[in-house]
């Protein structure tokens, strides 16, 4: 068992208080408890006076720690790993980003390099991406030995060469410096070739090598193609999948994952191992609210005490048999005599004999399966099972592989795994296991939030709802509630929209919905308002973040709810009514991985909100303009009424509500008076202005 060795025996001495369960065991998963007992030595028993039991101070969330020293004797028994990198659009996801991710994976520390296989799934079907990967494969012959020989810490070249070489103990290793300079020069040449690559030139000069890209239809293949292709090629029992921008920041991440996958007493506790999403080059104080630091620490740590972390779509190690729909070993129905028959496997996995045989090996629990044939002889088989029509009439996309039916198929797939009874483990290493680039600017951030919200709501109202998983399957109730917290995000949008309209409606109609400040009833909404925000501020301070970071995240949550979540809610409603279909929108990766080795952006102030003419900006623009108009009308009415001695109408509560909304939407208020990409386009302003004029007319016509 690869787990934390037992602590040394405790020396006998004076009595002391011991908190039971003060550390989490890797296999037991015990949670922190506030139980205190008094341990007494017989020789000191008479010297101890009874004391009242005092409450323990608040303890940090339980964590699972990994110890690589326990793997030393098991290195030759570690299973092979198939690593999947996914990309979709060479314009939004530059090939050089994908290349750096692939190189970081190929250079991971693992006993035998033959146990690591990397597959790249390009839904954009780009010859430039293919060309970049071919060039990267040549560079890997130099890069991987360099990393192993010099024990390089960060093995994504763009990040490694973004700073000067480290010199330890003040001594200069001239051989290393020469090797470092040569490797940097080779990477810069590689980066220039990829950045200057042109699709037309590649297609013209590449000959038959790139002929298949001419008539290929882009963006039409399912994500589980790579699972089937790898099954007939290398068929590793463990699979890692990452997004194209999520490079391996910790070179020992695969070894840490093996500690969790192989270290539990029962494999049911580690159906998959998920690393939290963390980002490099993050802007100070998270101005776009998408670095997810608090949600990772709070919700991620809490989930570790139930059935485990959600599957986040990247940075996740899966057991292949779990992806194949195999239930946990403690399931009674799983205790069957013999292996599944050929016909049963054919009905589920398709007609490929090689795929059926490889799936039989995985289902039987063969963790040491190694390819014994020449991989080049399996290329035609890989094309057969990778065909888009192969899965017709099979269980792929339903019971096997990544589950279809949602824009967030990662959450849906993880939900299916948890509903089957499996648990997951959180891989939170130091340094972080993987690092990616968070979206910057308004369009990219809101596009990402809209895609997430659309997929989450699709799951909530489908037959894969966590509520049904708890009633009819093995999803724990508390895990169900955790899923509902996240999946209910877009449901909040129409309610928050009503509250955002209530304040300006009252100011425009000279009415009120809150008690006046002199009434005792005013204390209730005021207390709720202050308690809610103080509590969330304390959460951010507890995570070591600033007040500015709290405000930025709170502001972005209000903006996201009134824009991305609202459009996601309407999109799913229209899809449910059969009036439209959801479309997957790729998030632009704006990180610089150019040949200069830098990582950043060229903007003077990348923290400023940027805009375009997308419909997602219209609702917040409407609310910003409407609340400003309502405040101006109400203020003028109050001044005129005070001069005429007329009292009544809205009180301070309605003014505070409108003022608070204006503060939360301040990037849009600033966008109304700015120009360029920092200003709201005139098409959005005109549409929003017409809606505001109609609302004001309805409120003031009487």
C-alpha cells in the first residue's frame, strides 16, 4: 500500500490533549472532528486536576498527501499512461501553445519512457497544428534528455526560457550554461517556424503527407475518438487528459497521481484523480473573476470528504475501466462469473476485434498491459475505430467514454462516474500539477462562463440530473447537493434580473419596496446585505486574497449572472422547446508563448474590461444605463419635491440598491464613455438605449 507511513511511537510524558482525526489518512478519508480527550500516564494521574474541555481552534480542510518515497520499490510495477491533449481551433488556440503542453508531458518523470504515450486530438483539423506537432516531435529528441539530465523544474519550454538559468550555490556550471543557450536557440527556431507556418504553403509543399486535410470536415468528431484510438494502439490502463493550454508544471505529477490511484486500500476511492485548475501569469487581484482560487480551496476541499472532486475536463487521471463504465468492485452486480462474452462486448464497444480484445484486457483488471506489436501496424485499425460513424448503434457516449448531451461533458462524465459509486481524489501538489492561461478581457471571460452555465443547466434538467442519480443510483446525498450548488448557477439569472430591475422601477414610479431607514424593519434587509458580503469577504481573506480581489470577483459574479448566465438560461429553454441548438464556443487563448520566451500580453493595462458586439453584452449595458437614468430621475424628483414640501416615495434603500448595481457594473459604465476595444460598441449602445427608453416609458406613462 503506497500511503503515508505510520508515525513514530509517542514518548511517554506529562499529560496533554490530543485531537483525534487531526490528520487525514490516505485510505481512511477521515474528516476533522472537534473531539478532545485527555491522555494520562499512570505515574502522573494524581497530579492532574480536572479541567473543562475547551473548543479546538478552527482547523484547515483535510488534505491527502502523497509520498513518492513509497513508490521506490514499485517503479517497475507502475502502469502505462495514455496522455490526451485536446485542441479545437488554431486561430483561438495557437499551435505553439499545444506544442508546449505536449513537450511538458513527454518530459514527465516516469520509470520507463515507453510507458507514456501522447495523443493530440485536433477538432479544427488544421494542417498547421499537424505540422507544428511534427516539428515538436523532432525537438523533443533534444528537449526530453536535456530536462532529465539537468532535472529541469518546469518542462514547458516557453515558461522555462522566460527567465534566466538558475545557478545554484553561486557556482557557474559552464557546461550547463552552454547547453541551456543551445536549447533556447533551438526552441526559438522551432517557435519561429511554427508561428510563420502558413496553411497554404504547408498544403502546397507538404505533398501527400497533408493531402488528407483537403476535404476534411472540421469540428465534427466526438471527444471519445482518442479513447478508442489509444485502445487499439497502446491501451494504457490509466489515461490523462489536459486542455491544449494546460501544461504539466510539476514534472512528477504522474508519480503523485499513482500514489493516489494505487495507494488506497480499495480502488473505489480513486476512480479518477483530479488536479485543481490553476493558472500562470494571473492578473493581480483577479479582475475578471476566473482564477477560481476560493472555489477550489473551499468547495474542492469540502468535496474531498464526500465522493471527491468534480471532473474538471483537464488535469485528470482516469482509470480506463472507469471510463468504460465498469462499476466499483464492491458492487454486487459486478461480481460475475467469468468475463463478458464477445457478443456483449461487441454490442457495447463496436465491431472492431482489436478494440474488443483490448477492452477485455482492461475490464479484467490488467494494469500492466503493454503493447507487444509494432504500433505502425495498428494505424489502419486506429482509423477504423476513429471514424465518426463507428459508434453508431453502440454504447459510446452513453455508458462508455465521455458522455454526450451537454456542453460540459466533463461534469456530466464525472457525475456518471460518481453515480456509479466511484469516488475521486484531489491531487493538490506543490508546485501545482498543471498550469493554464485564464481568459482575459470581457469577451473571452463571458464566453467561457456562458459555455459552462449552458452545459450545467443541460445536465440539471436532463435524465442525468444529480437528483435522479441520488434516487436511483449510488450518488451520495451530500455529493448531489454539491453538484446542485454548481448546476444551479444559471437558474439564478432570471431572479437576479428581477431584483436588478426592481430598484429602478421603484425610483421611476416613485414607489418603494423596502422599509424606510427610520423603520425597525429596515434592519432586516440591511443585516442580510451586510452579513452576506462580510461572510464572503472573510472567505477571501482566509484564502490569503485581498479586499480588491473579493470585490473584483463579486462584481464579476453580478456581471456574469446578468449576461452569460442569463443567455445560457434562455439558450437551454429554447433548446428544450426545440427552437434552437446549443453551439460549442471555444475560448480564445491569449497567452504569449512566442519565440522571445515571454509569457504575457501586449496590452498596456490587461486588467481593463474589453467589449465587442456580441449579444452577451446587451443585458448588462441595459441595466447600467437604466439604473443611471433611474438615479438621475429620482434625485431630480427628490430635489424638486423637497423644495415644494412634498414627501414620500422611495427611500434610501432603493437608492442604495441602484447605486450598488451601478458600482457592480462599473466596467460597463466606463465602457459607455470609452472608445476602441475598451468602449461598448455603438450597435450594443443603440439596442440597449431602445430597451431602456421603452422601460422608462412604461414606468412613467401614468
